[in-house]
């Protein structure tokens, strides 16, 4: 089990970019799957992107071509580069491991 701490959220205008980070308290090199989720007010939490320990990635259709997930095993950190942000990307973003570890979330707000 690892503790996860997200950072990098904030408020941007539509079309802008943000880079989220998720720092783990221990090694992530052996963590098979890591994911970014988001939850907007009144909505269920949804998967945004996932990355395997092999580096294979997958994305929700709504963010394909705009978001990039990556992991730096040497720094025990997961990233989410978000470009061409839209107001509908506004949500609290969480990182997660396949073993059920969650961070506290970081707020992303995109204004029109």
C-alpha cells in the first residue's frame, strides 16, 4: 500500500494546459496499473486515463488526443498532462493504483 498525493490543479481558461502530479510514498515501479480519475459535481467518478507498468496507456474517448498520462518510476510519480482544456474537464482529479490506493484529489477548474 502506498500513499498518494496529487498536485498541480488550478484554474485555467479554455484552451489552456495543466500538468497534474501524483507523488507516491513508495516505489511505483512494480505497480501494475495506475489511473487518473475525475469527478465533477453531481457526477460519478470516471476513469480518465490508465498506464501499465509496461508503459501501455489507454484513455477515455473524451480526453484522447488532449491528455497524456506518464509515470516516472525513478521519482515515484504519476503525471497527467492536460492540453486544450475544456469547461467540461472541470472536476476533482484523483490518482489511483490497481490495489485500491487513492489520493485526496486536486481541483481543476476550466473557465469558458
